[in-house]
């Protein structure tokens, strides 16, 4: 429970505020106004939430299983899953900077607050994993470099797949757009 509280209070808050400070997407003026009757979550948004959330859940469970080969490794498995979920959440934040455009069109560094929040969150997570007082409080154990590599490899599809889909969708919309609108 204390790890869940840590994620909600310490790691999620900063990136949520930073995401709220995201500059307006470059294609905002090319989009039609949203109908007042439109649903807040359409079928595409629900599908995206389920797919990304499902991947994050499966990846976290896989990390736990991989890290806890035997009963003696339960702390290692918990720490790997805990840290993996924090990293996956931070990677997932980049998927929501723009819902239609790939990140390279939005600009990698147009939201400096998000990068500051990411750096702060990862630093705090490293404290949670390596600093003895935090280890006792959060029931964590030190991770080896190969554990971080495993977390990183697990996080790659969470970013690459949505970005590829946004690129394909934006490419199709650009080619379908009338010349006057472009």
C-alpha cells in the first residue's frame, strides 16, 4: 500500500501538473470545434486507455514474475514491478502530450516542465530504490543495472506503438486534407 501511495502522491502529481502546462498542439487551429454533444471519451479513446493500461498491467506483472523467481526474491520482484510501473507511467505521459500528432511534430522539448517533472520523479524513484531509509519505508531492494535495462526494454513498446499509430493517422489526414486547408 505504501508503494501505491508513493506513486500517487510523489510520482504522479508532478507529471500531471506538467502535462496540464503542455503548449497548444500545432494543429489545433486545423481541427473543427468539438460538438457540445460529443462524448468526453469516444470509442478510440476508450480503446487507447484499455490497450495502454492493459499493456502496463501485463508488463508490471511480468516484471514481478521475472524478478521474483523464488520466494526469497519477493522483495526484488516487488521492487522491479514497482519501479517498472513508475517508469511505464512516465513513458505513457508522453503518449498524451498530443492525441493526434506524433511527438516529433509536437516538439520533444516544448514542455520543459514535463522534462523537469520526469527528472525529479526518476531521481525520487532512485532514492526509493537505493537509499536505506526509503528502502525500509517502501520495502524495496536495490536494482542491478540489468534490471533497469529490462524496465527500459519493457517500456519501449509503450511509446513506440502509439507514436507509430499517431504518425500513420496524421499522415493519412494530411494527405486527405484539401489544399486550401493545408
